[in-house]
């Protein structure tokens, strides 16, 4: 398998310290939650939607960051993803930032269509994961 980088972030309503503390509390509990990732592909004047349930797991890393990984709930040939979550603060906004990589199952075969689908699915899963995570942080 070939690993492909992926990044995503989302703005949160919490101050940076409160967001960081909430994220670390979730990671310390080794939280896991389910999301439904939706990948939309407009093709041939028809929109195709791929829906997959994904299980997300959080854990505290050795350096005090939050590690995240996920995989399709029912298994299958869809990207598994792993990386780190951090709190970003530029003075104006607080963000939860994800940086990681996903397994590109199509790369060894050189299948461009499957590679594009895998990339879009990984992006959709990252976005769904961040949306669900922010809901947990903001409560």
C-alpha cells in the first residue's frame, strides 16, 4: 500500500486552552465514535454518493498530542487513516487541525479512478470526523 498525505481543519468556538484541554480529555479516555462519511462525485450529469460508516479512535500520544485513526465500520477496501489532531490559534480563531495519511489502496495498481475515489473518501471522512469532534468539544 501507498500512504497519501491529507490535512483538514475546522474552526471551534472555544478559546485555545479550553479546546486543547477538551481534546486531551477525550484522548485520555481513548474515546471512540462512529461517523457517516459521504463522498459525492458528480459524473455524467448524475451525482453519485458513497456513504460509509467509519469508526474513529482517539488516543493520547507520547508527546501529549492527540492521535486519531479510523477505518470503515464494516471493513472493506476503503482508506484507513491515521494522524494527529492539534489545536491551532492564530489570534483570531481557534482551529482543530488534522494532519495525517491514508492508505491509498489503488496506487499499487495504478488505477486513477480508484485513487481519486479513495482521496475524496479520505477527505470526506476527515471532514465528518472533525465535524463530530467539534460537537463533542463544544458541549
